[in-house]
């Protein structure tokens, strides 16, 4: 399956998530790439939009290859490939500290726009633009599970088979549109996979917050 861009993928994902329409789900995007997609999903389902901050832990000398991920609390998921990739304990400690600092900066950017929404007791749908290793999704699901949602859903347009199987134990439901055999990278399944900037994320969150705060007509 080939998607035109993230918004196109979001539209297709929303169709697959139709069962949650009318239940006012909380749709949490993993920044930054998934934010435009999650907005489409939240609008289509009549839900609320928020972000869940996680960061991948890159392999030594390979910034695009994730050997794990960390959430805002500092909880980390480290894959079995970390040692094979040359990651020592000291390297992991330094990488985790650096990624937590990035999340602190992003939270400072995003939170003044609108405080985080409490997921307790709600149906929560966690959206990403794809799963290569599953590490960041696992960290996101772990972070949200600790806040006691009623149901926790992983929703992605595309994933490798291995990543999808790693993620399943952390979610109550998994929705994935395509699990191709020739998976190499998430970007290969998008015609337009340009980077999403912080300014775009802030603008989307501001719009979503203003809409939520507006009195009903």
C-alpha cells in the first residue's frame, strides 16, 4: 500500500478505526511526524488530539536505527539488538539523557499551547506514521498505560511484521493497514514523507485546543 502523504494515511486509518467514532476517543500522536495524521483521525472520529512524547534511542553511529526508546518519565525499552549494535551501558545512559532533554524542550514548546489531556478512564488511540522497530510505540504505550486509560489502541498505517508482534503485548487493540513483506523503512510507503517541524506541531495543537475550548453552537 502506498500513501500520498501523512494526511492521506490518516484518512485511511480513520476508516479502519470507525468502531471508535462517537466514543470521543483521545487520539495521541507520537511527534513529530504523526501529528498531522492524528489530527485527521481525531477529526474523523469526533475525538480529542494530544501528543505523547517518546524518543528513539539511536544506535552508535547510526542515528536512524533505533535500538530502543525512552518516555518522559525516563522509562526505557532497549532491544536485544543494542549490544550487537555496539551500545554499552555508558552509551545508553548518555543517549537516554540526551533524548530526555529533547523531550523536556518539546514539552516546554507544546504544553503552553495546551496542557496535556488526562487519559484516565478513556479510550486512547496512539498513532504513529509507521513501525520499523516498534520501540517508540512501545514507550508511548507504556507511558499512557501508567495513566490508566480504559482501553489502549495502537494505530498505524504500515509496520514490519517483527515490530507489530513486539508491540501487541502493550496494547489492547492493534490496527495496522499494511504489513508488507518487503518492509525496509517507513518512508518507502509514502510519496511525500517530508519532515514535520515543531512550528507545524504547535499550530495543530493550538487549533485543536481552541476548537475544544470553543462553546458548543
